[in-house]
């Protein structure tokens, strides 16, 4: 299905004025013919008054960044695009199967009516709210889809919770309306599928011997450290799936990322242990450097001459003082070391 833009249809005001003029003329004709008892003219004017409203059914008003897909007796005849006051065949029907679907946090402006039935995110598995009512116009604006958080296993099997925000817009109204049943629900489900496919390729944090690019070599890709790369891959994956629906994925961003609650405390302990080890390693490296410097300075300045046993004792004492997690409490020896 190829989109066809209807041109030269912005004469809605002219049609409206013409209908008003016809009604005025027909009303005057009825009065004149009734006064002069001209029965055929009365009948004609009454018929005109009864049917002159039909062209009003073909008047369409569109705001900027709006479109209307029209069919005539089941056949696609074209799409109205751009702001204006249009006049089309009054028997045309506007089609938009997604008119009653409002995506979570999207730029959709279709109002929810008090008598509407609202279905939550669990009901659709897509974070979409369904409400009755709404017009048939298709928004061409950039809209935001924020699907709910999903629990997905990363490449190491660890469950993580992740959420994304997708910026999208309609580029081909004919494909969006006729190629899929409901392009908004279709987009939401494809976002879920693409998110799962990409997240399963990455570990939450950098892990050894993990290939995230598919080139056969281990790399340092991760969900936490390569968020820009992951988001771009998610965008590309979604785009390939929704191209046939006439949609363009402008941008995808990760909005939430965390370990699942059942392993979050264990992973926190792991991170704390790793941080403690790194800190201890830095303290030991610094302490060894300070001991080396102290021995070199004592030897260069010939402050004291130490044999190997005394050097070993001094190194041991300095490392205890420098690497300990408490303040040192020295013992003063007033006698000889031997």
C-alpha cells in the first residue's frame, strides 16, 4: 500500500459559503412560491433544503502535523495532510484503527471520555490504555512511548529490570492504517520484543569472556557501561520491525536499569566486596611505595644502618601502621632492641 496525498482539496470555506447561499436561496424560493402558489417550485426548494446539507459531511479541518486517511466504499482514495479546511466527497470515510488507543506517556491528544473503558498495562502487555471515542485523525508529531519496566535475563542469566523510552512518528499513513491492525499496539509489542532480544546479548556489568558484538572476540560491552550503544541497537532493531507499518523510530533511550529485587542484595554485596578489594589494593600499593621511600631516604642520608633483620622488622611495622583500618597504638621500648 502506497500513500497518496490528495491535492487541491483546500476549498472547504468555498463549499461552506456555497451551501449557506443555497439554503438562503431555497428558503427565499419556498416563501416566494408559497405566496404565489407555485407548487412545483415549492417542491424543488423543499428537496434542495433536504439535501443541501450533504456537502457539509465532506468538510474536514486539520491542524498542523495531522493527517486523515480516506476511503470511498472500501477503496483507499488518498490522505489529507497539513493544516487547512478541506472539502472532499461527503461519502468518504476516515479510517484510523488506532484512534481509540492511547499509549503511555505518548503525545497522543485523544481525550478519554468519562464513560470509557480503560485497560491497564497488564491487560495489553504493552503499557497502552484503551478508551472508547476519539476522532480518526492521525498525529504526525514525534511521540513518546514509555513501556513499563520488564524483567529480562542478561547474557549471564542474571535477571535485570529495564525500561526504555522510544521517540517515534508516523511517516506513511497508508501503511500505518492498512498494513497492520493497530499500529500503536504493534509498535508497543515490537518494542518489547526488540528490548528482550538486545538485552540478552549483554551482561549487566563488564564480564570476562563475553562477546556482545558478535565478532567472536570478548569485549567490555555491558548494559551499565554501554548504554548509548545498547540504546542505538534497540532503536535499529525496532526500526527493522516497524518499517512495514510506516513508522520511524527517531530515538530510543534506557530510562531504568537495575538488578531484579531477588538478586539485588547479593549483587550489592558483590559490588561492595569488589570495592573493598580495590581500595585495599590501592592502600597496599601506596604503603609499599612509602616503605621503599623511607628505606631509601634512611640509606641515602645515613641516618641509621640497618641489617636485613631490622629492615624486615621495620617494613613489617610500617605496613601494619599504613595498611591498618585503625589508628596505630605504638609500644615505646626504652631499652635495646636486642
